[in-house]
C-alpha cells in the first residue's frame, strides 16, 4: 500500500470545497487534508449528521479520501498573546466574538475540541495545526526574557492544551503540531521543551514541514530521526534561501511573500533547498506510513500549474511502499 498523496486545502479556501475536490480529483491526488475554514469544514457542526455525510459524499464523487483535517488558524489563537487585528483577519465571528483576548482564546480552544470530534465523525485520526504562543513575542531576546518568563510560557501552553488533548484522547484522535515560527515549538530545542511541558503525552505529535526548518538552518532529516516517534503527519513544501547578496536576512524584513528582498521564500516542491531525497529515505527508515500532503504556497507560480507539478514530484520520490500494517497503525479509521 503506497503512501497516499493529499492536497492541503488551506491555500484553496477561497474556492468552494466541491471545486477544490474536483480539481484535486482530476489532477490525480488520492485525497485532501481538509482545512477548517472557508466552506471546507466547520467544526461547530461536528454533530450534524447530514453535514458530515455531505462532505464525505463530495469526496467520494471525486474519487478522494480524507486521512487528516487541519485547524491551524484557530489553533493559533489558543495561546497567542497579544490577540489583535491580525487574529481578527483569520478568525470567524464565532471565535472572535467581542474580541476580548481571553474570550477569543477560550472559544478557540472549544473549536479545537470540536475539531477532534469532527475528525472522529469523518473517520479521521489526525488533526494538524498550530498552537500559538504567549512567548513568541520574546524571541528577539532584547530586552532579555527571564527564565521565569519563558517557563511561564510553556506552563501557559500546557494549561491551555492539556484540556484540549483530553478530548482528543476521548475520541481517539491525535494532534500534529506544525513546528513553525510564531508557535510554542518553532525549532529543534523548543520542540523538545514543548513535549516535556505536556509530559510527552501521545495525543500530541508533530506535523513535519521541512520548509520552516531549512531557512532556520535546522536539519530537517535529522529532525525526523530524533523525533521519529512523534511524526504524525508530513507536509511537502519547499523553501529557498536568498542570503547571498549581503542584504537579505532570515527574518524577512516585514516584506511580502515572493519579494526578492526577503531572505527566503516558499517555492515549488523540488526547486528549493529541502534535501528531498534524503528526507524520503529517512521517512522510509522511521517507518512513516501516512499521507504526504502537498501544501502549496509558491506566490511566484500559478497554483493551477504548480499543484499538479508538485503531485508528480512527490509521487516520483515516494516509490517506497510501507507495509499495510504500518499504514493501518498510523492512519486507519475506527
């Protein structure tokens, strides 16, 4: 049984879900990693039988399956501090409410719980997403953040996410956190600290996205080996560092995607700095048998051209077929 290749719908949420499913099916994707925004999925309707069945019917019409769903946007609001106009731009009214920061965090946490319940109703065992962070604002380290402040940030994460993970445990679903700048785990050592903060509970693992590691000079292949028991999902997204002219920097200078003055950018899979062949060999070595999800963010290339090209690239490199037992253990439905 080959690892399925899916399309992450987060960058396609401007299109109706049925249209995205049609495109992905025509291109030859095996399924979708469905985002919980746009009209793609609404976690607050997790107990609406007709709604859930309607989504499954759309997938079936287009020859697709679902192994994972995503709630990155609302996960971001669970721990973030400050909560401000950036969040107003990505959150629905049901979570934003009156904009009171603590109320936003509580409602975001409730949506994450409902996301676990919706995943269970869809027969899905893994939810990908972000956690947010109350201490990312200290990352520049000046004025210096005290150890007490950093400790408080990890405690805040544990206090807010353990009740969410309790619901994930109740329904037999796992959360795969995407290691990413602005999150509680954004690099190698913060990932270790994050797992320690929640006692390494099995409900919390990782969505491996190498693009966010390469521009930080983190070895994405070594990361796979060191966290092999926590790799619950894989995003296939590339990045290219552009640091050779002495002007560009890794922090991007508040410049927009695809601006050539940035120190890095997301580009089409296979044309950047991610060591893909080594990465796929390592995925084979650690026995990862789950989906390979294409996350399309190349602002310099039309997505209607890029998404099928990325599918062809990933399929070419993913010739290894893990055992059916390995796949079932990771992503079988209940």
